[in-house]
C-alpha cells in the first residue's frame, strides 16, 4: 500500500505521518510512507487545505488530522 | 459569566488571601477570571460549531468563486473568508488554487485578508466578553478592510508581481472526502475539533491573557492614556506599526483588547492594534513571499496598513 501525506510546514503533517506509521505497525500492514511538500504536487492532487492523505493515488482526506478510526479503515481496506 | 469573576475573587482574595486593589492581586484576578472564561467559551463554541459543521472547506469556496464576475465574487470572497477556517500553512496552496481556478488576484487577496481577521470562534468570544457593539464594529470594519484591500490590488493590476511558477501549476480534480454522518460521528468529529483547535490556540490565548493581566494590574491608566490616548494624534498609526511584527490570532487578542478598553483607550486605536496584529504578521508575510514578488508584498502590507489606520481614525472620530 502506497501512502502519501501532503503538507508543508505545520506540525500537523508530522502528526499524521506518525499516526499512519504507528497504526500500520500495530496492524502489521506493509506500507510505503512518503511526505509530499512540493506545492505543484499537492495541488496536482486537487488539495488546497493540508494535511491531506493519498492512498494508492487516491485522495482520501484533506484539511486536518484524520480520526484514528479512519486511519484504521484505510489501512484495512 | 459572573461565575468566573466570583471564582477568581474567591481564589485570589479568599484562598490566597491577597489584599484587593494591589497590582499583583489585580493582575492575578484578571488572569484567573479570563483563563476560566475564555477557555470555557472556546471549548463550548468549537464543540457546537463542530457538531453542526458549519465550517466550509476552502476547496468548496474555490468552486463557488471560480468563473464568476467581480460584482459577485468580491463580496462573496470577504463573506466566505469570514466563515472559512484554514491554518496559515495553507495560505500558499490556497492562493495558488484560487488563481488557478481563474479567481482574480484582488478577490483572492480579499479572501486572504478577511479570513484570519474574522472567524466564528472570535465572533462568539467577542460578543460574550466585549459586548455586541464592539463585535459588530469589528466584523463590519474587518469586511470593509478586506473588500477595499482586494479592490485596490485589483485596480492596480499587479498580476505580473506574482511569482511566475504560480501561473504554471495545474490543479487536479478535487475529490473531497465526505463529512461526518449520524449523531455519534458528529459528536466524535466535534470532540476532535475541540482537541485540534484548542491545541492550536491555547498558547496564544494564555500569552494574550498574560499581557492583558499585566496591563490590567501594573500599567497605570494615566500613563497609557498619555501615549495612546486621544491626545496623541499618531496613536493609531503607531498601534498599526507595533502590530505588524507581532502575531496572534483573533481569539488570543481578546484579553489584551479587553484590558486596553477597560483602561479607557479609544476604540479606534484598540481596533487598529487588534487588526494589525491579526491580519499583518511576519509568519504570514514569509508564507506569502513564496508566491508574491517583494513588490506585491510591499503593496499588500501598505494597502492593509493604510486601510486599518483609516478605520482607526474613523472610529476614534465617531465614538
């Protein structure tokens, strides 16, 4: 599973990175995690409010920290 | 809000046994009362708004403003700016996204000016701490400053002072995830919002209350009036200048404004300080520098500073 966290400067993006990494480790799901900070790339996904989350090329979340339960659903799906 | 005053009196004068009307007890009383009052209101307001989810996503605003004529888009941008929350990190992608949708530069600027100044959280807190009158004045002037700032930048035709790479970015199709459904989901979402927003704001608010408490207890009204009172014709531009390097969000400024107004400072001067601190700030400028050439940044700052100064003078003359 390929997961990208979209976001530039604020601590929120790192919080999301950690959330996803921890959940994946806890569930034993194999993922590749990447942080995208390039504006052109972020907007290319149609996201203006960060942090955003992209899973296998599809935007699943934008504008804020997702709920832990949400992250679990993504990782299991 | 009487209960918070009583609690602060009880704690400071009763439990701690401090004598009333000294600088220390006055400052402490102000601090305790405002910490209780402002955090209680903040949590309540954020929870209620989160529950009803009246907050708009910037992606939606972009769709509403794209391809409309200026008669619609200018008032809509300042209005939507007031009800759309976004963290200052998002101002760059937001700026690019708006321009890419064909929204004029002036309209985008109007949105960026209004958004930090007015938001529903600040409005509710202003009403309950400073009263309806000050709140209405603040909101209306905030909208006017956003509108005027945007219109001036639009008239000047400064598109060539936007960084060139901005115009080359193409935005993908927005696929917005859905919002919460059902009671349980909404409650969870609201609690999550409280955690996130209070987590982001608490430090600004505590510092604001600290400054307010210090002003309240230790700074004599006469001294403040001598420098910033109606006698000094430059008090308004001075407060704007002081506010530029300082940054706080609108909520964090409330206790400071509260203390200054209680000292008898003119409303226009206090208003100018608050708007300058909230709307003009170094972090925001550094953010915007990524998309604006310095000439446009200077124009942006000047237009805002001048309109805030005019607003300050106007209200000093009226009240």
